[in-house]
């Protein structure tokens, strides 16, 4: 067997070992566990709703904030409001209404709307508007949920 074939088999062997090692070590959930922040919102006459902010991934580049009637860890696009952003601003009202402010490009509204809560989603359209809410959300009477605790 020539030296070229030996080198080729050696490189292929290292690649196979590397792929197997990556799959069994790096792809495990506990290598970099997701960070989650949950807010439970209770209205007097309704069952609670949940606002969950989650960040995950090896480089922490997957961000998701979910408004849901269930406390399930995985979002359901047919019944949950999903925001693919790091921060969402919100306010609740006594009449069972929650208003959320998020970048327009990050919003995914469900097909099936909530039955017991009125949800209003306000789209932040420009960078200046997003920056204004980031700095002044408390002045506007809003709360913030973030993927960063």
C-alpha cells in the first residue's frame, strides 16, 4: 500500500472519529443547556398564561420568546405567539388584555387565537423605535422579558 493511500485512510479515520465524537459529546443537550426565563401572568377570572424566554445553541444564537396558554417547554406554532428576538415589552390590563411590543420581523402569530385572554401585538418597525422602547419602556408603563436574565 502506498504512502498516499495510508495518509488518505488516516485522514478519513480522523474525520469519522471526529464526527462520532461531535455527535455523542457536543450534540448533547447538557453540553450547553438552554437558559429559560418564565413569567406567569394571572388574570383574576382566567387561567394563567405563560411568557417564556429561552436562549440555546452552542453559540447561544437561538432566541425565542413564547406567549402560551400552556406551560409546555416546546412552542406550538398553531396556538402560541412566538417572537424570535431577545426582548419583548408587555403590559397587562385588568380586563384580561395583554399588549406585547416586539420587532415586526420577529413575530409569529398562531392560527388559533387564545380563548380566555385578549392579546394585542404591536409591531416595532424601525431601529429607532426599537431603541426608544429599549431605553424608555418603564416610562411607558411596560415590563420587559428577555432571554438574558
